[in-house]
C-alpha cells in the first residue's frame, strides 16, 4: 500500500478541521451534552468512518478497506473500556457537566498525538523485524488475561505519573475558572483543574494505546490504516461517552468480550509471524473472518450483559 504524501496531509488537515468545527459548533456555548446530541454526533462520526472505508475500497482496494474497518471496530470496542476511566477521572476532578465535552475533546487530541508517535515506532519495528509480531502476540495474550481477570477496581487519577510531575513543578489552583487552563492568582500564574484533567485523560489513554495499537497492527501492518483507525475511533469516543454515560455500568461482561478479541488477534499475529519467519505451512486468518469475529463477539457480549445482572 503506497500512501502518497498528499493523502497523509489531507487526512491530518481533515482531522484538524473536524476538531475546529467541533470546538466552534459544540463548545461555542458550554452546555449539558444530552444523549440526543451525543447520538447525532456518534452517527456522524460512524458515517465518516464508513465513507472513509468506501474511499479506501475504491482507491486502494477492498482488502485495505476491510483492514481499516476491522481495525476501526477493534479500536472503537477497546476504547469503550477507556470510558470507565474517563468517567472516574472527571468525577475525581469534579469537572462541571457543561465543560466535560471540551475536556474530552482536548484530552483525546493529546492522546491522538501521543498515539501517532507510537504508531510510527511500531511501523518501523515491523518493517525492520518481522519477528516483532511474536512479541506483539505474547503481549496481547498477557493483556487478554489481565482484561479477563479484571475486577473493575477504580484507578486513582493521581496515580498518573505525568500528572504528579506537572503538579509538583507548576503551581495549581483547586478551583475551575470556566474553560481557562491557567489563571492569575495573587499575581502568580497557576494551572487550573481544567488543565490537569485534560493532561490526565490524554496521558492515561496512552496506557490503553499500549494494548490497542498492537491489536490493530495484528489486523494490518499499514501505518496509515492504523493511524486512521485510531483517529476515527478516538474522534467519536467522546460523543460515545455521553451516549453511554448512564449505560456503562450495565456492560459488566465487556472485559470478557474484549479479552476474547485481544486473544484472537494475538493468535492471528503469531500465525503471521510463523508464516513470515519459518517454512512451516500454517493457516492465516483472512481479514473478512477477523471482521466477522470481532462484530460477533461484541454483539454477544452486549447481549449477555443486557440479559444478566452483575453479581452482588
């Protein structure tokens, strides 16, 4: 897949344009973000992803379109787990309801920039050393085990090392001042909780990226598709937060479904690594099967979660 520079440029400029429009339209007047508003935006971002997949199909071929779609669904489904942590972080920082959308938007932009760096590093590793798929596969098996056995404990936002680093080196104020990131108090410039919570969400998401990016690389080794899948999933994630805000507690089997998906992609990675580095005749998992498997696991997980009650 030979991606011309102009397409990279158009993709990045398009993302910047969407973020700008979002800031102008949605955050021009801070307000409570209703589930109806969220549903419209979720549909909008999913429609954009579908249109992008169609473009890839006509321009590069439907195999790459399928890889993007499977990667997008994987990234989006794994990102749902982030929403629990985002909710905990914003509750811990007592973010006013009308400012939560901006917090998520800026935090996710920070996350996307950090993920882009990881994607470039991962692509370079794959290009230089095909056997890195063995490492990715092993890591996904380990992550699948951790996710499956997760008891749902609440993480501590203050446990974020970068947030502690910033808090120690820069004066902060305990009070919000609208959407301002800094404020002058008694002649001293100080960071507001708005700045700290954005940093917390952006950098905490990086920990999730260590799991999800290898998973998407298990579906496609094309850096452009991995970046696009991450970008589309993250851009629609904050809208999904408001849509599922009162629904998250019902997805009590989500970790099991995500663990199955991670383990499946781990198997796919190991098979591809064996095929690329040895002469053994091993079966390879086609993209269409990956796509069907991921959708089926998500559907079954949601169905079972809604049909059963969490254990007391």
